[in-house]
C-alpha cells in the first residue's frame, strides 16, 4: 500500500487535516474522543485496494487545530 496522503480542508475558519489512502468508492472513518485519525490505521488498509479511505482528525484533535475562541464543549 502506498503512503497516506494528507490535505487540509477549510470550513468555517477551521483547517481540518484529512488523511487519505486508496482509490475507488469513498469510505469515511471518524474517530471517537479522545482519539485521532491514527485510531483507524489498522483498518483503513483493508478496503484501500478497491476503496478510498478517508480518516480526518476531528476539530481540536490531532492535526486539526482551533483557536481559543472555538467552543468544543458538549
């Protein structure tokens, strides 16, 4: 499997780190609290030969940062 690609997607002033691997139909994998995209590392390669695995870092986790004014509380 080739290396994981990373890109930044900007929405509402937040640059979300999105990690991708493979090609084909999209498979979106979202991590829980307090994980990062790496929670899916062992899983994303399974469908990657025929699917496009997408594992973003959710707001305020991993490589997706916010400023102090962004409310991440429940």
